[in-house]
């Protein structure tokens, strides 16, 4: 990175328009995360139609800022209502709520805010220092290595963090099937278009993801007949009181959560919710007071809160360097990068260095402004949580429809969001995760192109996939992940344990 590139990146971020976009996106993200049922992924999906009309840096800055804020603000309804605002907050919702019942709501919310910001900065530093190094390595990759890298990402999305491997696999296969639709394949032959001209270019990624993540949540709200919950406390004290003492008391949980969150974020298909659960479990395992967990103990919030936001930055590393999404949020972000001619891959550091370093600076700025804006959100939280969702949900649906129409000025976009919204709702209601399907769509085309290109290069010899050094190691990692459940099942049988159900 040269001095000139860095100064250019700083100039891009400090542009008044970009700063205004960051501020508005932060407020939007904090609001969305604070409303139970509106997830960080949904916030990203809702922003996409707006980013379509923005230059590259503010477009990506809007997504980065909104998701970072939404991940934190999901802690607020968790602490006050015992309902996590986002799935990433679910791991320690009971812990935070128990603290609120004991009159310690400000400690729970303060820990969630401060340590989320620190964890986010940790993940950003790792991204800044390791992304260029990984890009240098990625320049040595050919179609053989990229094929195994994509397969490794797909395998990880299915076999890591999913309760049912069978259902995750079915979801992934559905995504790969959708990726086959259209003329966008090496043969240039129409596939699964059913005679519709709109499908000749394949299924548009952005309307599909808006439908699967936003419209499906709206349908879930419509079918939820539970009465609205009551807020546990009407007043929250000074959330920064005692934070320095917690920082001195729990330095290792903070470092451990930040590091684990970043590592999990790098793994394709994992995301902040998996990082949160694993960090909470690790915190309890290594704690000197494990018996206090579940009774209103702040230690788990410290570690899981740091892991939440550090995983967001970690997920951007494979997205930027290889074009492989680390989670569903970066899957949407990759679509935006392509729209803005910032094609992900190692060459992005050569073709658009000022833009990519501007994104790094946005990550830093977003985690810094999270503290004052998060404090303000907590101050008005009881009022935000009283917003009538009977008014909010139809407004969001209208926004989704208008945004999807505006992308191509076509009703086809509206048809796609409604179709995939219903499909995602049906899948999730029956226990099928949506994230593997999204990754299947994003990575399916890349996998096919690299496979066909590699077979042409090798004159149809598949052994070349295993003889190149880097490809060989990636293949080994892929088969380890694929065969791990079988090995675990055999080991359990040998030990006489009952096999886990699918």
C-alpha cells in the first residue's frame, strides 16, 4: 500500500456524501437490529436497492455500517424483552435478561456495546493486515485451485454449524440447481428456463436474496400469533459505568472471543450467530465461575459480544480476496461489488486499491461511531421497541417491492422476491436453513466455470486436480470436512454410542 493510495482512500471516506451515508446507514442498522424479527441480513437486503444508485464506496459503506450496528443493537431487545433482535444475539439473551431482572440492564447493554466495538476493530485489523497477503497467495491460483476452494466453501457451509446435515445439504443442492438456470454456463445452452425469456440470463441474485431474507421474515411475522412481550425495565442507567473494570477483569475472554469470531467469520457459511454460540460455549468452558452462567453473569456477554462483530470483518476476507462469501451478508455484498465493477478477487488490490482501503477505513469508522450512536439507541430503546409492527411490516414490504422493481424497471424483480420469499418461509418453517441455498447460488456458477475450464486445460484428465501442490492441499481439506461426519459416526458406533439423528 502506497502513501498516495492511502491518502486517496481517506479522501474517499471523508467525502461529506459518504459520511452522510455512513451516519444514515448506522441509524438504519441500529433501528432494524433493535426490532425483533428484523435481522442484520434483512437490513443488508433492504439497503441493496438504494445502493444501486450510489457510487462504489458509499454503496459498500452503507452495507458495512448497517450490519455492524444491527449486530450490536440486537442485544437491546434481548436484554429488555428476552427476545434477541438478531440471531447473533441469541446465545446470551437469557444471560442479559437475567441481569436486567437483577437491575443490571446497563451493565449487560454496556458490555454488549463496548466489547462489540472492540471485537469489530480486532477483526478489522486482521482483515487489513492479512487480506493483501492472502491476495498475493491467491495470484498463484488457477482454475484448479479455485475449483477446490469453492467446493471447500460449500462443504463448510453444510457441515459446519448446522444441526441437520441432511437438510443443509438439500438446501445447498436447491441453491446449486437455481445456479444452473439460464444461459450463464460454459456451453451457452438454455437450462431450466421453462420457456421464459426472463430466465435466459439466470435468476437475478439481488431480488432473490431480498425475497429470501426480507419477505420470508414478513411472512413469519404474519403467521406469529403470540402476544407482544412486555419490556422488563423502563429505565436504563449509565451503560459505560464499570466497563473499564470489566475490561481489566476479562482481557483474555475479550481476546479469545475476538480471535475466535474472526476465524469463524473467515470460514464460508458460518456467520456471526455461529461465532456467538461457539464463543459463549468457550467462555463457559474456560471460566473460573462456570456455575454463574445462566444466572446473569456478564463474562459470556463480553466474549460473545466481541465474537459477533469480529466475525463480520472476518467474513469479508474470503469475500474480497476470493469472491467467496463468509456469510449471507457478504453474499449480498458480493453482488453489490459486482454491480459496482469492483469484482472480488486478488486483482481488486491492483485494480481498485483506493476503494478497497476505503472499505477498510469504513470498518474502523463504523466500529468507532457505534459507541456514541449505540449509547443514544439504548437511551431511546424503550420507545423504539414500542413501534407498531403492524405499521412497520407493510412499509418494509412496500420498500422491498419498489426496490426490486427499480433495479431493472421490471415487474419480474417483484415476482422473484415474492416467489423466493414464500419458498424461504416454507423451507425455514420445516427446518431447512436458507444460508446454504444462497451460497449454492453464489458459488455454483463459479464452481462450474472453473471445473469446465480445468478439464479443457487438462484434456479431460481429472488427476490434475490432485497433482498441483496447492490444489492437493485444498482437496485434502475438502475431503476431511466431507468425511468428518462419517468418521464421527463410525467412532460413536465403535464406542457403543447411539448415532445422532439427522
